[in-house]
């Protein structure tokens, strides 16, 4: 149907976000050649390395990422377009792929929570990229999406005035559970676009775990330990 095809072209990018080649009908965001260069992470690998980020800091059931972040690589183009090139739908699409990996793990998750973005950044970007990924996951797994479960707490002092250690301390007060959320969840999945130091995820998880019996797992599109 030419009408639908035309609509598809409008909804999805027609050029590869990495090499700019024209995409074929069944390709989304990246061409097949670039897609083959994405370093998908096997669960066991991310589990070990990502667990190490949180070990002794906060209890995390499972932490997974879909692919490795490679500087200058296809993965960087994907994240860049998701964050800065208004490609919100890219988050939803790869969120669904992440959900397929999560589905295999059978984690018994009952809600999906995106890492909240600062109000100013959100206003500038027009959307929270983590929420787009979370939306893809929630739809695929048929779970509630809770964009307001966590909220950022206003930071009293500029972070730039702190040294490395106290900056960490300062971030600790940056998230809290939204007091308007009354429903109890047993196991929530925290979602972000990239995990680098794990600090943001850690502090979100700590805010949830501190409130009681809710367990936390984590999922991100990309894992970038080398950028630390
Ligand atoms: Zn390409």
C-alpha cells in the first residue's frame, strides 16, 4: 500500500543515523551494515561488569544493557540522535529490543520507571529520552510505565563547587520517591539511556530501596564503562 509506505517514511528516519545511507523498507534508524557493527552485550558480560558498579552501594537484582557504547561507533550515533537530534522514537524502538532481552530473563518486574530528567533539560529537549526507552519496554512487556515515580530534588548548591567526593555526596539527595504514588510495587525496572559510572542509577535505586520492600533492577540501552 503506497499510502502506508509514505506514512512509514514520515514516521521513521529514511537515512541511517550513522553512515547516512538511505534505509531500506525493513531497516529502522540504522542500515544493515551499521546494525552489524553494534556490539550487542551478552547478558552474562554486562551482569558481571555492571553489578560491580553497584556492589556494596545499593542492592540491585539485575542490571543489563543492550549494547556497548563505542566512541565514534554506531552506538554513539544512536545515543547522539536519541538525545540531541530529536529522534525520540529511536528510544521507543530500541526500548522494545531491550524488552525482548529482559523478557528472556523472567525477572518478575511489575513496573517500569525512567530516570527523571531535570526540568530545564526536559524543556529544552522536549522529551526525556529515558522515558521513551521505558515506554518501549513497558509496552512490549505490558507493564505500567511510571514516569512520575521518582522526582529530582532541587540541589541547593552548585555541584561545580565540590570536589570529587563531595560532589558524589551532593548527588545523593538528587532523587526521591514521589509521595503521590500510593501503589506498592514489588520489583521496579529503572531505565536510563547510558550507564557510565552508574551514579545516577545508583541514587535512583537507593531512593526506591530506602522506602521499603521494593526491589530494583536496571536496564540501559548502552553501557559505557570506558568513559568513566
Ligand atoms: Zn549505516
